[in-house]
């Protein structure tokens, strides 16, 4: 007998709305650095980006020499 995954219903408990899948394109190096930063905060990639977008989390240390 096959088991089915439970479907998510309702709203996200933290934000009061459902998250929707979104695609972003990053270089392999960008993905590695994103994962490392998210891990520093014990967050998933998705939650890390969510908190930055909501200005709940700030990432400092951007050097001018790294900006093209």
C-alpha cells in the first residue's frame, strides 16, 4: 500500500501566508556561499532568504572590491 505525503493546508505559522515556489539562478559558488551563510544561522536557504527579504536579518561585510 502506498503512503501519501500529507498536503499542506492553511497558512504558514510564522508569516500568516503560504510560501510559493520561486526560482533564482546562482553560480555554484553563490550556492555554496548562500548555504554557508544560512548554516551560520541554522536556517534553510529558503528561510534565510525570507528573513533577509523581510529585513528580519541583515548580512554585513560586503567589501567594495567584491562588487563588480
